[in-house]
């Protein structure tokens, strides 16, 4: 780290010289503009990158007859999350039907990805969505609403052994994934272009919390899917009413912990976040009781009910993680509040 002294010039302006090595490496000339951003910790960021829009970046993938669909889809999603604005797929021969199907699946499962050019040997996908149009807080709220509805229906399906409703719950998981991928994409874009944070109306610290919560909600959705799949796996087996009642109570408690965790984040309520963490102890006890009751059941039904109980517990524990992130963020925000001359952007708009 270089130490440079602040100089006073003209009686009212404070000046500091910039490192010559940085000026040369950035190819900055006399009278060239540079951007200065105040960080949440009071430090200043000096950059040439003053464009608040994401940088236009292209990723190219080479495919052939041996390209595996699932691996190729994962690479497309990886490029999307990494923030590439264009993706080009090329082949020495005619692109196979399976690859084109994977491309269609990718564009349907992501937000803003469209095929803009297609030939026998190439396909170009372009991002037509402005990532600043959907703020982090709206994505998190939407994800929470979707998962809440999925979980409520999954609990109904458990009580009524409703396979059709369970399948409908499974079908909604894509909606959660696409919002999580968008949040991850926005976060990665922000890390590469700090000025984009200003356009999104967040600090890096707050964006990190949004990303962590988005990832947790996506994992909660995965456990709701496990519950739905195991409802289907129970077949026509009849579950004792006493076990169903305990599953219902545990489900209500874990959903309550989830709702309050999200609520404590948007309301900045550290006390409520702490109470949620304490409530998980009761949930663990309820799920352990359910597991003990299933020990006397036939193998198949016992396994399915065990998975349902386990996922109910994990949903509550993931919600506990959200509450912990809320506490950590609010404590740190309070610590830094005296040092900041600017107000942090609100969580709730």
C-alpha cells in the first residue's frame, strides 16, 4: 500500500496524486475522466469504468455429436450466471437435434435469453433483459411467495395423499431456479462492474446478503421437491392419523420460521430473527418424534415419511441460516452507520 498526503489547493479543494504505474497501465491521458465511488466502509474507489451498464461479453462453446446434453446445459447456465451477454454455439458439422433442444430448454429456463441467430452450424443466444429492471428485493420476495405456495400445497398433499398436487408442486421449481440464477448473474455482474451497484441501488454488502438468501431459498425449494416426490412414492399406503397430525404441525412450524426469517430481513428486525433461531430447537424435537414413530412401519412407507420429516427439518434449518445472515448484516450495518456520510439503500421499496 502506498501512503500519499492530501494537499490543499485553491483554499477549498483537496488533492491527492495518483500512482504513475496505475495511470500508465490504465492508459489514462491528461483530462481523461475517472469515476470516484464512495464505499460503505468510507473508502473511495477510483476507476475508469464509469458505465453502469454490464459489459458486453461473449462466450463460445464448441459442440459435436459426443456432447452430453446435461453437461452442455450446465455450461450454458454457468455462462449465464457468470454474466456473459452473448453465447455462441458452433460445430464443424450440422448441430444435432439434442443440442438444439438443450438450447431451447436453456432459453425457457432463464430470464432474458433469446436465440437471435441460427444456422446449420451455429446458434447465437443474446441477453435482451436489462438486469437493473428487476431489483434484488423483488426477486427475493417473488422467490419467497413461490416457495411458500409450493410448501403449503406440499403439506396439503401429505395430508390428503394427493399425487396430482404433489406433481404440480414439482413443476413450479423451475420458477424458483430462474430467479435464483438471475440473482446470481446480477451479483456476479456487480462484482465485475462496481458502478453497476449504483444502478441497482445496493451496496456490495447488501447484494451479498441478497445472493446468500436467494441461494438458501433455492435450496429450500429443493427440499419441498423432496417432500413432493416422497408423497408420490408412498403409493396407496395409508398413514396413521397421529403421524399425519405431527407432520402437519412440524410443517406449519417450519413454514412459520421461513416466513418470519424473510420478514425479519425486510423489516430489519434483529429480535425476530433471533426468535426464529430459537424456534428451530422445537422443530428438531418434533421431527425426531416423527422419525421414532415411523420405525414400526413397513420399509417403503417408513423411508418416505422419514425423508418428508428430514426435509421439513432442513427447511426450518435453512430458514435459521437466513435469520443468522440477517443478524450478521444488521449488526455490521449498525457498526458502520456512524462512519458513513451517506444513507444505505433501503431493503424494502
